[in-house]
C-alpha cells in the first residue's frame, strides 16, 4: 500500500464483512463474494473513483483491468 502511494497511486484496503474491524453481516451464513464485490464498487462510487485496476472480480463498467 505504501509503495503504491509513493508511486502516485491511490490504494484502498478494506475488510470482508465480519473480518478485521468490520461488523458482522446480519445473516453471516448468507454472506458471499458478491457482497464483497458490491462493497468494493459502493466504496469506489462513494469516493468518485471511476476506474479501478487490479480488482476485476465481476463485470462492472468502472473496473477495467485485472
């Protein structure tokens, strides 16, 4: 993360629901990878980030390359 920032990139790291410092999902047994993808895209949208690299888990228009 520090190396990316020093190279002029913005790097964002956050936890899957229920891990690290995040709250547990309401229905833990129903949480899945698509929840994480939705969280990532929601965070990108909230930060007005239109393109992301290295994060193409699902087909969203603002995530261009892996």
